[in-house]
């Protein structure tokens, strides 16, 4: 029997898919924002001369980067509640997991960015009487962030796509909505095609924004 494409099911399902896409974007923005804060702290720790700070930062980064995001989500949503004897909200579990995961990758981006800055910059700042912390805050970090905008944009896009994993804890983001609709309508091909294009339309503007910002920053150098 020949398969007949149905636009009607996509049109009828679009509001529900759009609501799921909204949750996906909101979740990703929160997670990346927190991930940048976490990653900046641990990224600086990865180049710190203090062995304790360096060691703790390295343990965090290596553990998170070395384990699957899905396992981390299960650990937060199922493992920790079982340990402390309480329940955790799916949205909170998703935010915590994705933020911590993003933080580890951002930390490596920040570390690489800091190490790409000439040592002469730090030496010049110190020669002017700045402390190590002041030199990092006012000289090194601002230059670092100008250089790491493209990889930070890529991290946002990667996390946006990886957010689909939170569907396993029944958080109704875009993929979960697609799963529910396809199960109800039995039109899997149309629904998952629509989901794929919605992800594409969410990532393309981010890519263009990153490219635009990078060009603007280069003009300011």
C-alpha cells in the first residue's frame, strides 16, 4: 500500500510541537547561562597554580565529559532522590543535569581560550602592579571571551539538540511532544520530520547570530 503524506496532521499538531519547542529553548538558555558561569569558574581553575583548585576542577571536568549525559540525568533524577529519600521535579533535574554538563564543556573552552592569550599579557598586567586576580579579571578574561564566542555558540547548539534526552523523564519538550503525537496519530514519518525541521530552524538563527557577533568583535580589535 502506497504511503500518502499528510499535511493535515502536521498542521493540527503544530501548536503542541511549538509548545514543546518553547520549553526546549527555555531549558537550553537556562542551562547554557548557568553552564557559562560554572564553566568560567572551573575553566580558570584548570589553569590555576594552586594544586587543590586545579585537581578539583580537573576531576569535575573529566568526570562529566567522560560519562554520558543520559547517565548523569538518571543519577540526578533517580539516584539522588533515592539517596536522600525525596522526589525531584523533572524540570529542576533537567536544568541541574544540563547546566552541570554544559559547565564541564565550557570549562574546557575557557581553559583553551585563556591559554591562547599570550603570556606577555599577564606579565604586562603584573608589571603594572595588578594582582593575579585583577589581571585575570580585567585583562585576560575579556580577551578570552572574545575568542571563545564561536565554540560557545557551538556548545549552545549541541546542548539544544542534546536536550532531547530529557524526554526520558517525561519532560514534555519538543521530542517528548513528538513521541506523544506520533503515538496518538500513528503518523510517525510526518511528525518526526516536523520535529527535525523545528530543531533545524532553532539552530540556524543561533549560527547566524554567532557569526555576526564574531564579525563585529573582530572589527573592534
